[in-house]
C-alpha cells in the first residue's frame, strides 16, 4: 500500500495534475523558452533539480521553520538551489544559459516550485516530498519539451537544431503561436483526464461561497422539498 502511495505521488504530476497543462502554473517560462526543444529541456531539467532539492530541504525543516516566516524561508531555500543550478549551467552549458537568459534565475519565483513547497513539502515527510517534486518536474519538462518540439518543427522546420523541412510557419515561434499550441495541449490534457475518469467532484451547495447567488442552490432545495413531500407510493412528484 505504501509503495502504491509513493508511486501515485510521483505519477500524479505527469498527467493528472500536470503543473503546466492541468494546473496552468509556470505559464511565463512555458511560453517564453519553448521556441526550441533544447531550450525546453534545459529549463525543465533546471526546474526539476530545484524542485526536488527544495522539497527535500523544506520537508526536513518543516517543523523548525516558524509559520510566520515560512514564505520568506522557502524563497531563501529555493534561491540557494537556483543559484547553484545557474552556476552549473553556466559552467557546463553556456549556450543553454545564454538561451534561457533571465528565465533561469527567475525559477526562484516560479509558482510551481513555491506552490509545491507550500502545499506539499511543508506538510509531508521527505521521501514523498522528493517524489512529488520529481513527478512535478517530469511533468513540467514533458510539457515544455512537447510544446518546444511542436513550435520548433512548425516554426523553424527543424528539431533540436537539425533542419528537417524547408517549410517554415514563423508564427509558431512568435507569442501568438505559443498561445495557440499551449491551448491545444491543454485541451488534449483535459481530454485524456476525462477519458481516464477524472471528473469534477460535486460538492454540497452549503459549502459553496457563491451559494446565495447560484441557481444550483435553489435546484438542490427544490429536490429536497419534493423528496420530503413524495406521494403515497413513495415516488417523487418531480425532480429538478
């Protein structure tokens, strides 16, 4: 049972809760660096490394960090790992560093990393937190890579810098093309989740903050009243 739980923590970020295509987080670097597949892989690997390391440290310190300063503490930890990753990229892959530009240090404020720190790592043990960060990182990298391959292939006629076809549709390496590909991939992810049986959970109207303005409340109230006033045969006279 524990192994299944750990496996689920890893796999949830790849499709079901993909941070880019399902949770719609990290949109800025997603649109900015996916003009080529190599840039997408570079950003994805860098963000994954920071995710795993920051989740592990924040989980280890979750009972030590005071609640009032937890966000500044998380950002400090994340910034430390981002600095290390940036120095490694500069040393071993200066071309990727030049291509990613400002978006590499901006991983510090990437909402995926801070969100996983706040929502998961600060509340769970180290191993599940590491797997959560790794799964989210793999999902982030996969989404960036798929989007980068599509945009590079259609916009430049190449793939990983290798020219494949002479036809180039330049709009795909421009912001409008990025938004178009992004929207198509979100629609595909929603379709896959729907086929997998991932449907929205209907919550009681009493717990909804919009219950006073929503017609669904009246519908539920009518259904309850009709159920209480059912006829002698035990059948409801009508349903909403």
